[in-house]
């Protein structure tokens, strides 16, 4: 009985610390913000490097003259393949950002 009361008291106290923006609550929120910012910057960097590398890839003669389904490969990559790839990156980012949020909520409820 005592352990159940202590666990409930800790959960309420952590939520109060976050809500009242105490030092501990501010540290928890700052950690969440830092995790979300780091995730966003990593995904932005990977996406930008990938998209910026495409013109370098197209400078290779074998790639720029390759024809797939009657369309040259650079046009196929830029016109078709980029959008599903960006959608997949967005979905992955959303899933990982939601996991960060859930980890924060789990931490606040401990």
C-alpha cells in the first residue's frame, strides 16, 4: 500500500514540476526540446545532402544517359522517385518525434 502511494505521489509531483516550471520541470522540457531539435536537424541534414548529391550523380555520363521505361534516369529520379522518398523521410521523422514525446510522457509519469 505504501509503495502504491509513493508511486502515485511521484507521478503527481513530476507533472506539477513540469506544469509549474520548476527547475526539474524546466530541465525535463529542455531535454525534450533538445531531443526534438537534434532529430529535426539530423533529418534536415540527411535530406539536404541527399537532394544536393543528385546533380553530382547526374554529371556521371553513364547515369545521365541511362533510359528506364523510355524516360531518362535523371528525369525519372527528379520527377517521380524524390517524392516518395521525401514522404518516407517525413513519416519516419514523425514516428521518431512521437516516440520522443512518448518517452517524455513516460518519464513525467514515473
